C-alpha cells in the first residue's frame, strides 16, 4: 500500500493567489490537471508546459515557453516536486 502525501500550503501563500480563476482547484481536486514544471531555477523561476491553451492570470509567455508566477503552483513544485 502506498502512502498518500499530505499537501499543506500556508495561508500566506494561499492569500497571494488572488488572481486564480480556477478557485485553486489544484488543491481541492486530486484529479485536477496542472501545468507541468519543465525547468525550475533556484525555486524562483518556473518554466512550464501548459496542459491547454486556456488563459491563466499566472502564465507569462517567455520566448517559446511560459513562466508560471502562481504562488500556489510554485509552492507545490518547490515543496513536493508536483
């Protein structure tokens, strides 16, 4: 039997996610699709591969790629490598 990881995101981080149009579904729905972090630089800059072309308030184009500035998504990757 595998043990499920308990994900905890601080209230400070959650309060910073004011522009999330998905109501932070990445934490509420374990089947939620989230963009994949392809490269992370010093736990600050997160290059992502988007799962779809829908607009996102936290997705910033950078050349042929995108950078994610969502505080919750960054914390998920930095702490849990999700």
